[in-house]
């Protein structure tokens, strides 16, 4: 059984869900009181997102590389970044560490391909919705087209993440806004929607969406369990 390393705090709210899902699922598979072992390194979201906003990707990659190495030194056999946005420096981290990492997009793509979908919408931080590190990877590696909300919708999507979900504030009005965005993505041809920020699953559930929902928090955490148990 492999030990899972989690880079969390991005935000801590979703890190709690990663930990819960990993333990619930591994216990379901193992039975009794057994769960997989995991190590959490909880970092400072304000600091890390500040580096993203300053476009200081060199520093961001270096700091996450150091964190990943510390998890490896502590005994982690596989490492996950519990965030979508910070995957912008995933490749740089992976090439500078020995421990394997699981990309959040690979976990989402596997679920999308399983349903036979070829075009999906994405909700996330403005950075995630406008940069190619997730959408481009889906297209290049898996042939999945990914469409983002309209530019004028992005500020409100981002505001809800930053001002509400990061602090575990759940508002019906925000859910309604997100659902309306999903409906518009459906009108533009999306066959499913990726919850491309690990906090959005707190607000949007499958019952809320007219499209199949791909919850990156859950899918990433389940991929970690698969890896840890050799499945």
C-alpha cells in the first residue's frame, strides 16, 4: 500500500474534502477500520495565489517543489496538489522531484472519456478558465474540447470562489448564478461540466446541474486511492 502526500490549504476547505473522500473510499475498499496512510502539507493560499497573480511562476514552482520534496522525505509514495489553479506549474514540479504526482486533469479526463463525451464546459478561477494548463491538456492529451464561460461572467464566478466558498459560505443566489452559467454552456454545446476549482463542489452538486458534473476534488482523491491500493 502506497502512502499519499497531499499539498493542501489551497483552500483548506477543499483539503478537508480530499482527506474525507480518501479515507471514506479506502475504508470502503479495505473494510474494518483500515484506511490508506496520508500526509498533509497545508500551505498558505494567500501567499501562493499572490505569486500566481504576479505571474511569478518561477518562485511558485520552486516553493511547491520544496514542499513536494518534503512530503517525499516524510514517506509519501505519490503526491497530489489539492487545487486546480496551481497545476499551472505541475510539469515544472514533476520534473524536479522523484516521487510521482497525479495530475488533476488526468483524473477528470478519465471520467469524461468513460462517459464518451468530447466537449465539456469548465468552471474555475479566472486563471483556470483562461489559461491552457487544464483546457489545453484536455485537448492535446485526450481530444476533449473544453469551453469556458463568457468573459463577462468570469468576475462573478471568481468572486464567489474567493469571497464565499473559500470561507465555507454557501449562498443559494450564487448557486443559481452558477447553474445559469452551466445552462448557457450547455446551449453552446457542452455535454458535461468540469468543476475546475476544488471549492466549487461545495456549491454545485449533480442534482443542481442539467449536465453531467465532473467534480475534480472527488475524481482526484479517488485517483489517489486507486494509486495507493494499486488499482
